[in-house]
């Protein structure tokens, strides 16, 4: 491994570092983390999460994709607010109500 690293001018090439790189690259091209977990032979997903790092570019792409889906959803029937009769009076009454909490446990 050391000779391979020297040949490509990358310091400290180890099998462990290659596993990290593989997991990160697979995650960032869209492979599901649970499948990466199985590929790496991890019993716990937390272990896989140590190996795989989400790149900022991947996060941005996922965010933009989600926002496109949200933007394509139908809007409410009306964007005009409907006034609720007497909402202020009911709010004021609720503020003045005393609540008894049972702390006997």
C-alpha cells in the first residue's frame, strides 16, 4: 500500500482509508447508507456513519431536489387569510385560566 501511495503521490494510503473513501463516494452518488452498511459488513449503522461523509455539494443537490418537489405541490385553495371571529377574546381568556398540575407522583 505504501508503494501505491507513493506512486500516486498520496500519503498514508491504507486499506482503512480506502474503505472510508469508498463509503463516502458511494454515499455521495446516491447509494443508500443501509446498503453501504451491508457492503462494509457493519453490524451497526453508527459505524457506517463514521466512514461515510456527505459532501456539501451532495447536501445542496438533495436540498434543491426536495425544494423542487415542494414547489411542484399544489398550493392551498386560498392564500387569503380568513379572519377568525373573536380570536383575541378567546386568547385573553385562555391566558387568565389557572392550571393545576398534579405533582403527587
